[in-house]
C-alpha cells in the first residue's frame, strides 16, 4: 500500500511570500525588490522552473541591486562620495556581477549589431574588415 504523506511547504518555498515573516512590500523600495526578483526569475526560465539555489541567488542579486541604486541616488543628490563609499559600491557591484554570472544572468559580451555576427569565412573574404556603415546625418 502506497503511503501518502502530505507535507506542508512554507509560504517562502511555495512562492506565496518572499520572507518567512509577513512583511509588507508596499513601499517604493519593497516594490522594486519584488519586481527585480520576479524579472530575474523570468530571465532564468520562470519561477516554477528554477532551483532553490538559483532562487536564493536571485534574492541576493535583487538586494544588491537595490542597495547599489540607493548609493547611486545618494551620489546624484550630493554629487560627492567618500573613498569608503566608492570601495563599498565596487565590492557590492563585483559581488552582484559574480552572482549573476553564476546563474547565467550576466552576459559578459555586449549585444552585437547584426552585421557583426558574420561567419569567419565572410569576414576573411572582406580582407578581415567589417562592412562599411552608412553615416547618419
């Protein structure tokens, strides 16, 4: 006889809440955090298809993004930063980039124009140069 075990999952595990405690995300910063978590999860294939490890990385990436945005806003307000603030910003930014690379969110190469996707043979036939572009006036 097959024994059915019904195990209740936490609200965080099932995706009903972001935190174990009931915390309202109804502030500008809370909404931004939730938006980032949802967008990054979609970029990773959707909330239903990502692992718990990836979900944890996404939360940390979203947190770092919020903290970095706060630092950027403070700089725009005051126009100055201290050396410690810049070093802190750099460490957070590097940590965020490493986490993004780890789960496949960070693309190290920028998007290339369509003409830069030539195959190697077409590139060689042109003598190793890119096609000429029209100047916009």
